């Protein structure tokens, strides 16, 4: 290139923008640079050139030794941009391609999406829907920007569910540049069936065979190159959890998006009789199908009996033409079987060519584990053992960390008080030390408990065990008018009731969904778990684990009893069928586990630094004014107004006020106790153990575990039910149960202990 200097990266000055022209140093170095996004054509900015170099590339910063920088050759953007006349030409806008990620549930699609987009993503809802929509971006090159759309997991493109309708409508109406269909290599047949449906639409498709490591573990070998030749479309083997094959996938996506004409797949073929019928249907609807619906695809869906497409065609066609078409379809009602058979014959040919399965009689790892995990008796024992392990790890791992944080909090509070006293007025020092640190600070000691719990939950979910737990619980769930699938959102309630209520969206039956939502607030969430973990050792010492286990078991029995009652009174009616996939077992993706735990803990810290901090300050103010002392405060006056109710459970006004402030957030219970008893951490434990008798303590814990859900849960219940009537009913129900049981437990414990 005349007049343009191509030289090693090490010779450019700080601030220079460079276009990479070539990479030297062999295939290993070139592959390493490509993984970092540095390829010929990439634009880099030199940020530092003092010894080692620091350059900024597309979406990343890279540090390079001088030896590595010598292997990257480029030219300054100013020189490269000169036109033939010597005038600079403006940098072109990057080409933007829309890539849809499609696939069935549990195939690792979200793992791939997170890997491709990182934090450069947005999560919302599809327009007018409650189904989550994820979009993200990936800068492939300086001139290529990929927008990824994570379509809902769907088993087919027939409109049997909201997710299936959304996935196919996006492909039809938005016409993405490429559809990446992610399939589980260990369960290839099902993935190929969805591929057969997607191939009926006019979009380029790439088949991404994910979980190749899991397939190998099960003794399954997939020859991707053979499958690619048989399909006539790109097939990329992946292990998304280890970032294997992702670079090849991106290269193939961009190549296909830039040259869609090369997409010439081999689609399933109908038998001659069904093909003739298909052509007849196409002739009847010819010229009457509006864009963007493909007429041949519409005709195929009519043969399959797709209800939504049938309703649309009836609206599009004149009455006489519709009657003719309806009679034809009615005469050939078995056409759907012919379409399905054609697809499975096509799949069978592909599998014979490209799939090598273990010899008959071999037992896979999943089969061996499921002999116990799904057994009616041993599976239940395994589930109880898992729940017991959750309790054990919470106490064995989290409590020592919690005590360490307690000690650190007390020391920190003393230092803050010593520093503030000469500088601030007494009321301000008390507000910070007693209100903020004594309230929100104590709540922060819950963090180890929550972190341990969220790690266990994420591992169980990511490994595939939670589906087995739902299967084992199905027969018990039937007793309360539900089935095993409802166990999943109920189990999520152990982490937080808010996502548990949102998780009921997986239930198709409105009646089952409503009943599950009403029961979720009785499942002890991590906040109540934190309160229980803090207070049980205070009152019951070494017996605390048994008391805690008993209280949680009591809550679960209450869920079953209330579910049985509601399903036979207010919420009687038909239930949905129990159909649920049991995914293969696999090691959790620790990146996903870490991100989930980080997200939950960060959300907790935001609450501790926001609403709980504010509530702690408000409670402190209410407990100190108008004074003098807590006994003459507004909070004391409010608590004394409830004294008759508290007396039935042996509670004074401070315990009642702590329960009431827990409505905003359950963590506030301990925060309020810290403020009202003028203590925190280990000091609060000692004060409570001396001030609260055992029957009152047990009643207090029972009420805490059962009573009205927190404010955030109430808001989500209103959102998901769309009814204030059911929301207020659930609040009144749990409040009545809590205080009724609290009174009964107090009376029984007092009689038993002779108090």
C-alpha cells in the first residue's frame, strides 16, 4: 500500500489508533489473539507503551509484552483512511446482524447467551407478555455488531404455550439474520425435531450441538461433520460451560449472515399423498395470506391442526373458500400424523448416519442416580437428606462466619462512636451507632447464611436434581390439589418468595397457579431463615438446629394442610397434566452458580443499604421521640396499643413492634430488636436470652415464620394475580394463622414447661 507504513504494534505512540493488518508467530498465537478479539481488520487504541503495552480493543483491554506486540503488525487509522485523493474518509457504521438463539429448555442456551454478551445485555418482558425477554450485544469486529435475542425455551413451534408462540412469532415477524438452534448433544433426537420445524421457516439456521462433554459422559458420540453434510447446514459442536467452540460458532454466524445465499438445507420430505394434500391447501390459500407469513408454512400448520393459525386463516379467507378448506382438512384429520412421521423418519436417517450410542444394556450415570433419586421411597429419603444437608451446612459453615462478623461489627461500632462523640451532637451519634449500625449493621451479619443457602440452591438447580425433587413430590402435591411442577416455585420460596411467585409462570393452569401463589408466603424464605438462624441459638442453645428444623417442617405441614383445604373449597376445579423433562445430571456450571449467588447477595446488600437502613433510622427516631427514653416514645405508644394481643403470647410491646416492622422486610425483625433493646450482635443475643422466656420465644419464632409476607412479596402477588382481592385475602389468611398459632403454641409451651 503506497505511502502507508505497516509496522509492529510496539512502535506506535500512546493515543494512536491502529488497524491490525497481520499477525505473526504461528497458529497458537493467532488463536490466542482471536479469542481476545484481535484479528486482521480490528481497530486498537494504544493506551500505554512503556515497557509492556496496554491496548483497547473491541469491548476489552489487553496487556501485551513487547515480544507479543512485535508480532502484531498494523497501520495508523489516519494513514489507512486516506482516500485516493488523500482526503480522510469517515469510519463506516458497523454492520448489525440480529441473531436469535432458539432451543428447548435445559440445553444450555442461557449459558451460551451469557457467554456471548457478558454484562452487555438487557432483561425485560416481551411486549404485552409476562415472559422474560433477554437481548444482548457482541462486537465481533470493528465493523460487525451482533445483537443476540434469547428466545424462550420451547419444545416445538406449535402454539401450545406462550413461549412457543413468542418464539415463532419473532422468527416470522422480525426475520432475524440467523437463527442459532441450540441442541443438547446427549438428547439429539428432540433437538432435531425442533430443527425440523424451524427449517420450515425462511431463515438461515445454524445447529449448535451443546453439552458435547455430557454426551461423551453418557457414552454418546456425535459426528458433527457427518451431520452437517446430511443436513446441508452448519453444525458446530460446543461445550458452552467451558467456552469451547464459541469462537467457531461466531465465525460461522457472521459468515452466514454476510452470505445467506449459501444456506441450502435438506428439509424433511412428506410422503406423496400428504405432499399432494399440502399443495391443495396451498392453492386454496394462495394470494390470501398476508405478509410476513410464508404460505407454504401456513399450509403445513393447517395440516398439523395448529389452532392459532387455523383461526387466522379463517379470518383471512372468504366464507366459501374457508368452507372448502375446512371440509378438506376435516376429511384428512390424520394428516398431522403423516407430518410428524415424516419428520421422525428424517431424524432417524440423520441419527443412523451421525450418532453412535452405547450398546444396549449399558446403564448411564443418570440412570444409576435416578434409581435412587426418583424411587418412591428412597427418592423421598434422598430429598429429606438434601434438605437436612442444607440445614447442616448453614449452621456448620455460616454460623462461624456470622459470629466473626458480629465481633467485627461491635468493634467497628465502638470505633465509630469514639470518633464521632467529640465532633457530633449526642443524638446524631446515637442515630448512627444505635440506629444505623445497630439495625442495618446487624442485618449484614445474615450475609454468610444467605450466601451458603444460595450456593446450595444454585448447585441443586444447575445439576438437574430439582426436577427429580419435583417428581418425587408429585404424589404428595396431588394431596393438596397440585402436582410436582408446583414444587419448583414452592422450593424457590426457600430462597426468596418474590422469585418464587414469579416462578409460578411455568404452570399452565390458572387455578394451580393461584393456589401455588397463595401457599408460597408460608414457605420460609432466606430472610426468615436468617432471623431463625440468629434467634434460635439465643433461646435454645445447642438444641437450636432441632428447633429450626422443627419450625421449617411445621411450615411445610401447614402448606400441605392449607393447600388441601383451599383445593377442596375456594379453589376447586380441574388440574393440568404433569409433564416435565428430567434433564441429564451434570456438574454445575460454576460461573453460573457464582453469578447467581453474586446477584442474590448484591440484591440483599442493596436492601440492607436502602429500605432496611431507612427503616432502622425511622425506628430509632420513633423509639427516641418525643421521649424521654424509649418508654415514652411514639413506638412504645403504638406497641402498647397492641398489648392485649401481645399478652396472649407473653410478648411485650418491643417484640410486637419488631414483628410489625418485618412487614417491610423480614430482616427488619432483628434490626428492630437491636434498636429497641439498645444492643447489637452478641450483645443483643445476651439481652434477648435474659429478657424473653422460652414459651414467648417459641411463639415469637412461630409468628415470624408464618405471618404476613413482606412488602415486596405482596406487590408481586398483586402483579401476578392481577387482583387486590386475592392479595388481601392472602395477607389476612397468613396474619390470622400466625397469631392464632402463636397463641396456641405459647399456651401449650407454658403448660408443658410449667411457666
